C-alpha cells in the first residue's frame, strides 16, 4: 500500500484534528461538499492561483458513477465557486482530452477505470498539475495526489509519492499537518 499523508480537511476550513481514511466504494457517489473541499485544496498550494482558476473535471463516459459525480461537481462549482480570494471554474474533459487541455490549475477525476486514472496521472506528472479525486482507487494506485471526502467527516488524504513526483508543493502551514500512513 502506498504511503499517504493525511490532512484534516477541517483545517481547510478551520482548525481540526488529523484523521484516518475510511474506505468507501466509489459507487457510493461523491457528496457536494467533496467538490467544495477539492476547490479549497487549490488555496493550500505553495503558490496558489490568484483571481480565477479552472479545474478540469474528468468524467469517464463508460462509468455511470463517474458521469453522475462529474455532473454533481460541475453543478456545485457552477459558473464560479468563490474560495476566499479565488474563483474556481470547471471544465468537463473526457479522458482523451486531458493531455491537450490548457489553462488548468488542477484535474479532478471522479472515478473510472485504471486507464482513466493513468491518463490523469500522466497529465499531472508532465504538466505539474494537482490531481484530485473522489475515488479511493486512484490514490491507492499511486495515480492521484489528493483524495477528498466529506463523509462521514471532512477529510483530505494526500499521496506523498504522487505529490513529490508531480512537483506539487503545499504551503508550509498545510505541509506541517502531514501524517504518514503505511
């Protein structure tokens, strides 16, 4: 199992305790709050985007749960989700469009097959993009940098191996909250 760093996502909103990741099926569906947490994660980068940032939402047309969760993410983000001084916008992408998509601050993959996760991982690595997922399989496979979830409690799990290989740097304050998992 890959080493992962756990962040209390409550710290994304307010101070909170470190927490462990319960495993849930990706078929359970992501919650609206998951996508708010994903947007907030951009503000904890060492050099966060300013003004407006676009997240590429990858939806796998072959996976109905991925399509449903991607649609939910787009609905939550709407025409622009304000996160502090940042306005996050969303753009749908198919797995085949990921490598060619320009102007993105992050990639959000809501589920899919290992091949979809590999497309996202390749783009994250080659373009130094934060890769965020709501599917535990992506982070366990060392293919996504950050997993977000709000049920049963707000949590963020970061795969330190992927974070390092993709050249992602979190703010010093956020980085101090990392706890390694075996």
